[in-house]
């Protein structure tokens, strides 16, 4: 069971991806950026959130390179990160919220 706010972490993942070159990031980049925002997740928990964002919200594409996850923001995910679209299970960004 997760001991973190899943809806907030999901938004942060999208916001992190929004700031990355080509809108994609390696799992270690995501873990480090989440930790800097006060959320320390295990790799397994990150993989669970990436799978949710891909399968439930269509917000990312979660690709594998060997045993490493690489997340790519989709156009739908960008709209969620910008607050244009609201999805249950993902916090809405606050006005002016960016990383």
C-alpha cells in the first residue's frame, strides 16, 4: 500500500516530463525529481504509477530499455499537466504551478 498521495505524485510525474527534453525521462530522473519535491518512492511504486498513467489516463507511454522504464508524455498527458483536462486520480495543477 502506498504511503504517499498518489494523485499528487501522478501530477508531478507529468509536470516533470513536461520540463524534459523531448518530453521523456528515465526512471532514475523521475525518482530524483520526485524526491526533490518531497516524495521518495521505490522503483516498484514508480512503475505502478507509470502503469496507471499509461493504462488508465493515457497520459504517458511507458517504454522499457532492458529493465529500465522510460516515460514519454503524450499529448493527453500534456493537457493534464497544463490543467486543460481533468482526470480523476490526478491532482489538478495549481495556477502557475511548474517545476
